[in-house]
C-alpha cells in the first residue's frame, strides 16, 4: 500500500496553484452547464406530460432528467482534471472512476427508460389488452435484475476483479441458494408461466378449489383475488398452477339446465303441450338460445321435465334476471292452464279389515 510520500510525489500534485484554479473553474462551469441541461430536460418533460397525446421525446426527456448529481460531479471533475498534468497512475485512476460512474448512470438511464415504457404499456393495456397487465410487473422485475447485474459485473471487472472466477463461484453457490429457496423460485417460475401462457388475466373471475374471486393483481410470488364477500384472497403462484382453476372470465355464454315438476294427476294432453309451452317462454326472452325441453322421467312424487337453454352472455346477473323471468312466466301459464307444480308429498292408502274380507 503506497504511503503518504509516494502519493504526494505523483505528477498531478506538481501542478501550480494557477493550474488548480483553472481546473476548479472548468469543473464549476461544466457542473453548472450540466445542471442547467438537466433542469431544461425536466421542465420539457413536465410540459410534455400536460399534453393529452404521447410525445416522441417524452421518454428521452424523462431519462435525461434522471441523471444524478453524483455523476455530474464526477464528470465535471474529470473535465477539470484534464487541464492538469497527470501521470499514468493518476490517469488510470481517473479513467476508472469516470467509467464506473458512467456504468451506474447508464444503469439508471436504462432502468428509467424501461420503467417509462412499461408504464406506457400498462396505461394502454387498461383500455384494451388486460392480459398484458399481469405480466408487466414480472417483466419489470426481470429487466431490473438483468440491468443491475450487468452494471455490477462491469464495475467489478473495471476494478480488476476476475469476474470469470466470480461467476463460476456464484454458480456453485447458486445451486445451494436454489435448494434453500426452491419454494420461492418455484413461485417465480410459476409467475413466468402465468405471464407467458396467460391462463387468466387481471379482471377474470376464478374458481380455485373452494375459493371464488376476481383477479386483482398477479405478482412475482402470489396472485391476489377479491372474493364476493369483499376480503382479499392471496394464493401463491405455485399452488395456483397446481390447482384446478375455472376461469369464468373466458365464458362467452352460459348453459342453463333447470327442472320443472308437475303432479301425477296432470292430464296427458297438458303433459304433451308442456315442452312447447316452456320452449315458447324461453324463446321470448332476449339474449337466449333455446336447446331442448323434455318429459325427462317419472319421479318418486312428481313428473319431471328438464329444460336446457343458453344465455348469450357471461354476466351472472343477466342470467339470474332471465331465469327469474322464465319462472314467473311459467307460474302465470300454469295458473291459466290449471297445471299444478308438484312438491314432495306422500299418499297413504288405508284398507279396512272389512273391505279386505
């Protein structure tokens, strides 16, 4: 390790006082100019945000506005030191410092540009493609991991560290970490599977085992559902993919099967007419498609009819409104025709001993 005398004897400290004053003036001028440019970029970006349309220079202005003061100081000192006489050691140190500062500033710029692009993509997805919303958070996480991993490796390489041996060592240690964090990594890869395969998106209504709810957020570790009763249900992505998921958000129409029971003393003529009556009632409802209506079977206490039709919408409330209208119309028609709905009853026949003899 060099002592104080070796440092003091470096050529950079042999410059005169006037040379140091000139270097300080250059540093101050460059720093003032850079700060002014950053202020201009931030003001221009603020003006662009006020316009309703998306401007071409909006992201570049945002990125330039994210330039750090530390980078400006290092860059200004670099230009100031260029006016001084420096030796090989000092020049190598200066070049290394400005290179490392540039790496980290490039990381900040790239991360800011990626975040701005993803935010713009998210705003557009809210209006149309909801499938992209769930994957944007995962993509953002992976992009930041890649950016800052590269910045860290380039920094270590610039400091003279053998990153090849470091990466090899991290590979061995990574196996141990992966074994210890296999549940977390399993959820991470499950989130990637959800993002790529898109079995559901934000806004879809899911049935997962005994849980029901609409998808609010798809994260790196878990997916969050909002249940019908209002509470939030949090399910890990790994468990979610292992479950049998019913996605009602992909339903284009709803198949409805309902039964109608009448008493055994209903005349045969009315039994023959009943399927046509049900068909006409179902067809009279808007946004429905009639499939069939049949005298299905002789039940224990009633004659059972089965009807199948389709509601041409996935809206549950519309289905309930349609079924309610059909039930009310059936009640009115049965009252007009004097047909009785059946309900569980039991007839007991009593035979007297005198009649038996």
